[in-house]
C-alpha cells in the first residue's frame, strides 16, 4: 500500500524561524510571502514531495506542525 505525506501548519502560531524548512529532506516547506497576525512569514507546504517523515514536526520548537499520511 502506498502513502504520501501531508502537513498542516497552525500558521497563526508559527514564528517563521525556518527550522522546519532547513530540516525537510524533500524541500516541501517554505516560508510564505504572506505574514500571520503577529507579522511573521509563516511556513507552508509546497509541491507534492512530502513523504510524511515527521522531521519538520519534530524540530519545530513550538510544535505547530501536524503530519498526515494519505493512502494513494
Ligand atoms: S513530513 Fe517530512 S517530507 Fe513532509 S514536509 Fe515534513 S519534513 Fe518535509
Ligand atoms: S519550525 Fe515551526 S515555528 Fe519555525 S517556521 Fe517551521 S512551523 Fe514555524
């Protein structure tokens, strides 16, 4: 059975530190050009390359990333 990954980021709690961006092995996260209510460029998923490895969620200092695996 094949899976692909997906993440959900609580953008209003994200502080734009980019630790998740640096630790994603598939370059599936970037900082948005938009800002949240606190004025931070929040992280967002990009593309279809997420493998659901949870690396981003583990390193996020504020634990604002949820990781999902979707059956394909
Ligand atoms: S779960 Fe893994 S592959 Fe997916 S965005 Fe997070 S670090 Fe990248
Ligand atoms: S590591 Fe967490 S707080 Fe930092 S940019 Fe990523 S989602 Fe936002």
